[in-house]
């Protein structure tokens, strides 16, 4: 049951209570009525319309502006019926016949038309009340202005709270849907892990053991295993999480979402379970530096060299380490490359991180592989 069900039930209860109150006022001040039958007929119309309004507003599809206009027309008609039923002195002892009951239609307008609609109806009621008193040549008192102010404030408050409640209900429904999808993803992930991923991993291992054409088959199975693991980790499509990774976006990006596509059979990406946020430019430049480091492994290391990308999220910085098990960089190799004008490592990796205000440490020993440790400071928030 949504928030609107008890809200409209409350409106119906309010109409019923104010109808009883109008009945009491008419009975109490009947001696000031010039046409008693008009007053009682007006109360009958109000009673019938209370039932009709409750039945219509109880169905969401029927809460239209057309019916609301009819509701307001009946309410204003009952208001002006006071001019036919009562004497001018009656308005000094009691409000018009439908004064308090009229607020039921005003509250409906605040929900259907919003705060502007509520303000419009309140002002229209004030004008109608003044017009009625002018027609009946009755005294205009401060109670008239107070009634309009109260109706205006009530309509604005109800309209605002109804809008807030509607937004809260929508977000709650989205949260419930998201939770259901997460559970579905977890169940599917367990099923995949217990069957498909294990088979692909077995094919990859046996292919490496057998060699030849089987090794190529094992490599292809391994690539599918990596992609499937990434799909399970990231969620099914964009239904579970929709990261803001569009180029040029102003908000922070999750570095994990940019690094995961770099994962292959021989490249393993390890990142925290929680988001690793960096500004758009910093996240993309750091990803490009990591891709350049992996490209060096692909081009300069023997076939089959493995690489690992480790992401560490520190309070003041993000550290990304790229390590491989290749032969390592020979001594003075980077200096000679720089002197020969080959600036791949210097510009693609060191330069990118340096432009972000960070630093890069290179650890490499012959036969021990190479490690790039890139540290990018987190901007002050």
C-alpha cells in the first residue's frame, strides 16, 4: 500500500467530519435561515458528493484534473448557496454553509496540482468568500482573511509533503528492485562459479599442459573465463550499478571500472571491494599509464609473461602497482632509451603520473620482473 491510500482516506474522513460540523451549525443557527429547505438541500448535496469523491479519489486512475474541477465546482456552488439560504446576519454567527467542508477539495488540489494549485484554489476561495459577503451585504471581518491564510498554508504544506512522500516511495521502490537484482546476481554468480567458470579454468589448465593446438584452445577458454568473472563482479549489465564513466563527466569516476577491461588471461587486476574514486581526468590518465605499462610487458617480455595490477585506496592517495614476472629491465636501459629519443616509459607512464602531481617508483632486477608503483594524491574535498 502506497502513501497515497491513507492520504486520500484521511481527506475523505475530513470531509465527513466537516459535513457533520456544517450540519450542527445549520441546526444551531436555523433561526437565521431565510430558506431552510435550501440549506438542507445543500447539506444533502454535500453528503452525496462526499461519498462520490471518496469513491473516485480511492482509484488512482480517476484522480484527474477533470474530476478535480468538478469537485471544485460543486464546492463553490455549495458556498454560494449560502446567499439563497441564509440572511446576512447568519454570516456573523457562522461561516458559509460549505466553509470548512470546502477545504477537502482544496487539499485534493494540493496533491493533484501541487503547491501552485493549492495556492490558486486558496486565493479563489478568498475571492469567492468576499464576493458572497458583498452579494449578501454582510460584514467583512478578519475571520475571512484568516480562513484564506489557513487554507493557503495547509494546502502548501500538504502539497509539499505529498511530493516528498511520492519521491521517497519511488526511491524505496528502486531500492527494493535493486536489492532483488543483487540477490539474483549473487545466485547466478554462485551457479556460474560452480559450473561454467570451473570448466573454463580446467580447459585452460589442461590446454597449457598439453600444448600445441590445445594450448590455443586453453588460451581462448581463459579469456572467456576472465570476461565472465568480470561480468559477475561488475553486475549483470547496467541494472545493478550504473557508474558515471562517460567521457567528460564532471563527477568522480570509479577507477576499478576503468581498470577491469585491462584484465586478460595473463593480466590480473586486484582492487578493493568499495569504490576507488578519483576526478575524471586523474582516473583516465592513471588508467592510461597502467595500460602503457602493460603494453610494455606485451612488447618487451617473452610470450606468456604474466602481469598483476594492484589498486590500493589510501586516505590521501591512490596507489596502483603494475608488476610482471618477466626478465626485468637491464641496468641503464631506461636512460639509454631516453637518450635515443624513445620516451615511451618516460612520457606514457612517468609523465602522466607526474602531471597529476604524483610519483612513480620503478623496481626491476634481472630475472626478477619489473614493478611500477604509481602514486596519485587524492585532491582535497
